[in-house]
C-alpha cells in the first residue's frame, strides 16, 4: 500500500526540479566573483565557495596537482542551460569542470525558495 492508497493521506506535493552545479576556480577571489555574477543574474539562488581543495588531474599529457576553490550553485533544471552558458563564458579555464547533480529530496520550503529566486 502506498501513502496515496492510505485513507486520509495526501499525495506528496510536487517539488521543483532543483540541481546543484559544481565548478572549480584557481583562487578564492575568482570563485567569489563567479558566485556573485550568477546569483545577481538570478541563474543561481545561492552559491557556496569552499576551499582550497587539492585537485590532481591529467591535462595535456601531464599529471597536475593544484589548489582550487569549489563553487556549488543551486538552480533549477529550467535555468541550468542559461547558468551553464554564463558560467562557461565567464570561467577562465579552457575546459572548466561543470557538473550538475539533481537534488533527489529536500525541504519543500528550501526547494520552493530556490525556484522562486531563479524564476525568469
């Protein structure tokens, strides 16, 4: 028996399709600047800058180790294409990391706030 089948229970309220979007930059200043740019453009409801983190990766045949700062944006699936376009245009890397992950569950109030803040 599902919750909808139980007498007196309401079906779950649909939640907006919210994503977290991760990128990295080479300085705290660049990360904060990109965070502010995308939030002010209403492409992200918020952005969290953390770091430094140590990144180890292969680039042009060499193994590199560098310090980077992560930026985690909250947006909706509807606004993701515009966020990605603006992020790529503003990002200093040739091939920046841009990874979007769906938010599977979250508090209804928070997810509604994200959707409201990025509404066109």
